[in-house]
């Protein structure tokens, strides 16, 4: 039976929590070409799902649509460039929610796993979607959820979400003072722990790539693409001094599943549109050498949010 992994951080409100199982009687069966994944490549949770789909070798079994990175008044949409949605025929992702629940009035979040057969949402719970994509289908990809590591993967997820992602946002909002110092201290402690761990093995769990590495990679991406712009230059330099950690990031970037799902321009557009207030320190000091990795890469947004 599919399991619910412990959630590492409180996501947006969850409404749909169907699961894909291997057994024919489980409801949503693991059948190729039955499911479709809706994502925003500006959203870390969505990006984790997209990377997982690629690592599991499901590009030809589970199709994918990318929403426009900037939300309008009704939320995520499909417009020229990334759209239109060729599966459900939706102009807005909200239409998928309304097709699943009559008069739906809740939030519209990504990622979304859609069932072509029933014409409704299976799940909008990112951790469950990742787990099912990685485990329900037969494939030759890495075993992202090895037996016995569920608790360890969840604990790492909490570290990434609380002590890196959330703490970096708190630092950006505080700008200076005790709250800034406390938040950046939390970030540096977490990065130091990860630096030490990765100095001992190529991945977080030894020689095997797991879902924890997918989660860490997307977290580090947003630290470099967004959060560094809200910190002071000396702190950006301190983050960049974790050389083992960033070498690990660049090594994973060389894998097509990571590299081909990365859209720095989507991250930039989304955060320019959603950030509020004046820019923070405005530091453009780079951490990752994107010119060396990928040629000229679009800059991420400056602003007041992460």
C-alpha cells in the first residue's frame, strides 16, 4: 500500500490526497499514459516533482504541463509560451480543481497530479506525488525512497524547509538586527551540517541518490537564485564558502533530470511579480558560476520575498 511520508514543512492547504498504487484494486493504478502532472517551475515543490518524474524515467508515461510563472487574479494559468494546456484544455489551473470538486472555492496550488481517465485531480500534495512517481511505476531510475530511510528523508526535508528556506526568508524580511542575526545563524548552522555530511559521501545517504538529494538541490537553487539577493554581501560570501555543498549542487546539475527541468527565467519572473516592498541589500554577488555551467543565465529577482 502507498504510504504517507511525514511532511517536512507545512505546505499550502491540501485538499486532494489520492495515491497511485501498484495493485489493481487500489483505485488509481500505475498505468502508463493515465496521469498528467501540472507544475510551476518557479515553485520548489513543483520542481522536485518534475525532477522526480525525470529521474524515474516517466517522461513517456506521465505527461507534464508547465503553468505560466506569473499568477494572475485567478491564480496559475496557461498562456502563450508554456501553454496552452493540451490535456484538460484548461486556461486556468483552477478549472482542474473545479472539475474535481463542484463549486470549489479553496486555494489553487501546484504541483497537481491529474487523472486522464476520470477527469479529476488525484493529488495536490507534493510529497505524496513525489513518492508515488518514484515508487509506483516500474522503471530503471534510482531508488529514491530506499527501505528504512523514510524517517531520515523526512528529517532532512524539515532541515531544508525550516533551517534553510524559511530562515533565509526571515533574514531577508528582517534586513538587520537580532532577528536577522538569529535567522542567518540558523542558515549557516544548517549549511555547515550539510557541508560536513557531504564531505564524507557523494550524497546525503552515502553512495545513493535519494529524494533527500532532490529536495536539497531545489533548496540550494533558490538560495542562490533568490535568497542571496536579500542578504548582505558578507553573508552571501559566507554561504559561498561552503565549497563542498556547492560542488555537490553543480554535480547534480550535470544530470539531465536536474538540468533540463531548471528554468531560472521562470523563477525570476515569478519573484519579480510576487515580491513586495523595496529591494533588500540588492547584492548580486554570485554563488554558483552559471556562466560556466549553462552559458548566460537569466538573473533571478530582487525583492522582499523568497
